[in-house]
C-alpha cells in the first residue's frame, strides 16, 4: 500500500467533508501540520468540529480556519493567543467545549486504545462536569469522560519511513501521537522520509499501523508565538 501523496491537497482529497470531527496535533504553534491545515482551509470544508489544544494564532495554523468560518466548534483546553477565537466564542458564533489539558490528552489516548470512556477527578464540581455521570470511588468523586474518535486526524512528525513509522522531534511530539492513534483516518506531514528499515526500531515513537497517508513538507515555516529579545546594551 502506497502511503505517500504528492501534496497536502492530494492527501486530503476524498477524505475531508463538511460536518466532520477532526483532530489536529500541536501545542500552540509547536508541532502543527502547517501544510495540511492550509490544505484543509483550501478544501472549503465547513461545519467542522476540531479537537486541538488551542487554535493557533490569528492568521496562522487553525486560526486560518476560524477566519474563513470553517470551524463551528472547538474542543480545546486553551483560548489565549488568538483574538478571533476569543471574539467568536464571546459573540456566540463559535461553540467551545472546554476540556482540561490532561483530560483532552486522555480522551484521545482512550479513543486510540479502544476505551469508550474513563473516570477522572479532574473537573469534579466545575462546569466541566455538568451533564456528565459522577461516580464515587474510595471516597472520592469522579466524572466520566467519553473518548474521542475523530473522523480524520492531521498530524506533524519529523521523520517517517514509507510504511508510516514515525519519529517526532522533542516537544513537537505533544498531542500528535494521541491524535494519530485516535483518528479513523490519519494523515501525517513530515520533514524527512526514509526507506523502510532505515529507522532503528527502538527509535520509532509511533508504528505505521496508525498512519494512512503521508505528505512530505521539508521546509515548514515553523513560526513561534512570541519572541522576547534583550534590548541592545
């Protein structure tokens, strides 16, 4: 099975549709699949529910899809750094399911592991627990959280072999492996592609069984959210 696609647009062709649930890796702008997000914007798909720690920044990352109004709901743990995200939410133009960061990671991990739900103490007694089952274990209350199984996952990795075995680079790993495991169809953007057998098996962070399509993007922009410099002496 050939998993390599010539472009991000080609990799999304036929799998992205209106009204889907998508998971997008990254934390802030670290480890985001830049080319795949741009291709998703260009696809014109609308009414999307997007699972991501946050929504990039204004004009970049998932912020592009907020500007084009392609996202109708975010499942996130952080709103900061994106004024349009905040504006749409406060104006009632965007649905938002606030999810504690660790809970969000576990919801994705559980989805990838075939676990339909789990109990956690995080969020008990807050708006996070509203409408959810509460159960007591060993004298403590726990809230039940459902796993997430996105229709499509868009992921960024550093290296892939042609079978889709992945190596992530340092903190850019963040939510990417969990998104990849949870997605029904997983598309990965990578900076390097090597032949099968070139990767040390002990160095592989995620096996290729979770990866369906691969896109080569050797020169991503890799913006940072803030740059602080010391004034010249």
